[in-house]
C-alpha cells in the first residue's frame, strides 16, 4: 500500500535525524511531488541542500547546492509568502553565494510586499545599491526608513541601520567626483586600476595595527606623563586612549577606502559580471594581484559561477543598466 505524504514526511525527518541527508532530501522531494504546496518539505529541501551547520568555520555551499536551495526557497515563498526565514535565507544565497545582486534587489522588493513595514528588506537593498554605486537610490531607500508606520527596529536592526548609513556616506564621499561604472570600457577608473593592479588592498586589521595603534600609543604615553600620577589620572588616561582610538578609527576609514579604491572598483566589476552574466573586466586585470585578492573574499559558489561566465566570453554592453524594481 502506497504511503501518504504525511508518512513519507515522517520518514524524511527520521532520515534527517540519522544524518542521512541524501535520503532525507529524496523523501522530501517525494512529499512535494504528492503535495506540491507542502512548504515544510520545500523548506526542508532548501535547508538540507546546504552544508549542515558546524561548530567551527561554516562550510560554504557549492554552486549546485546554492541553486538547488534557491529553487526550493522560491517554492516556499510562492505558497507561504509570509515565511520571513525563507526570504532571509534566499536573500543571503542570491547575494553571497550566487552573486546575483540584481535578482537580490527584486527578491527583497517581493519580500517588502509581505512585510511593508519591516526595515530588513530596505536595509538589504541599500547594502546592495552601495555595492553597485547607485547612491541616489540609496538616499531614497534611507528616507523610506524614516516613514511613519515602519516597525520599531530591534537593537540588532538599529545597529545595522547605523552601519548601512555609515557605509553609504563613506562610499558616496569616496566617489563624489566620479562614480565607477565598470560596464563602460573607457571609464577613466580602468586606467588607474591598470596602474595599481599589482597592489594588494590593505586590510582594516593591518591599518589599525600599522597606522592607528602607533598614534594612539604616542598619545597615551604623552597623556600618562601629564596625568598618570594618580589613580584618577590613570583612569582618565585610559578613557582618553579609548576615545582617541575610536575617533581615529572612525575618521581614518575614509582614508583606508581611498587607499583601497582600486580594489573596491574591481570588486564592483565582479559584482556587475555575476549580476549580468557577462564580462567587463579587461584580460590584463583579470588574474592580477588585486583581482585575485578580491576573488578570495568571494564564496566558492560565486567563484564557480564566475568561471562559467568567463568561459562564455560574452561581453557586457557599455549601455548596460541594472534592472531596478519599480519604486
């Protein structure tokens, strides 16, 4: 006698408990074959297709795993559009593991239909728009966060809002004279990247250790000489050092971004390639020191997908524009 969808689903959960993910996914697929609108099974296929969580460094999904998970998540939000977890996981996969920024913008816009007063979709869209250099749209999204009726952000969301606002401000200042558009082969930034293609970007950790820490140390030593004779003076010096470190770090981030702009430009060019599925990075820069440094920051799935795009050898049009949602 054939088993019902409910019985097969219980078998799938048992396989999952026993660590047999392949069998669990196979059974979950049988469930959705019988009952296509079973969002629990679709959600299970989406999450079980990804590497299981680990206590140490998380395992990054492959391109195939990411694509399978995304396909199942589209079914989840189709039949259960109020499933916020599915929207969040899908947004992360599209952005971090598939590099499909344009699709991610539309994904979060669809999420906003279900959660019009939630700040998360807008914050995610702003972060994507910054990477694409679309700062006017960033300003529009930021203004929407102030609209009446928006939900009160959680502490984590409030911190994210401050971080996103700072990111927009720093990026806009860095490119206030000239916004890099990688789809334009004659854009003047390409000439600068060509000259600096052998220069690695500086990490924020190295920047703090090599530049900020020595200044703070000198300041602290001088302050200790003047004020450190008493316990009150010692505490005051300690607080002054903390304040100096925070202020200098915040003020110097713009300098670090300016120093690394050639690398950030290459990063944007990679985003345009993975979003459009077409090439814009010159061959003389692809494989260079700066290109390889930025590629190391990408997930294996994005790298794998980029290799497929490179093999296609299809060039991006100089008139290419990101297809934005209707705002």
